[in-house]
C-alpha cells in the first residue's frame, strides 16, 4: 500500500502542476493545446485510479475517516465536469486545483 500511496502522491503533484499551467497559460497553437489535453486526461485518469485504490483500502481495511474526504476528491472531476461551462472554466479549474491540493495534503499527513 505504501508504494501505491507514493505513486498517488507523485501523480497528484503532477496533476496540480499541469492544472496550474493550464490555469495561467492561454494556449494559442492547436498542437500544444492537444498535447496539454492528453496530458491532463492521462493525469486525471491515473489520479482517479490511484486515489480510488487508497480510498477503498482506507474504508475497508483501515476504517479511516479521511478516506471519505479522498472519495469526495475522487468524484470531484465528475461533479465539476457536469457543472462547468466555457465562461466559468477558470473558476472551476481553481476549485479542481484546490481539491487536488486537499487530497495531496491528506495523503502526505495521514498515509
């Protein structure tokens, strides 16, 4: 479990960095925007899978209440994806970055 937690921390840090780049940078070239989109999709998928394993382990084996917060962080991309519009993209990107940072802090402190 320790290895999965370390991998989740690395993926989480990469996701925060990638989301921050997209938050502060406007992509002009379609090719760079496409590469950025694929990178975000890969990091999000890896983030969801790794954090899901940790959440399931925390709820089933350790009976850790912090796993509930991690579960909310896992489902946050889906909730935000349902709510976001083009006009509110920056606001929801900031909220997503905050969710990633909260899950990173929980992983660093409790696991």
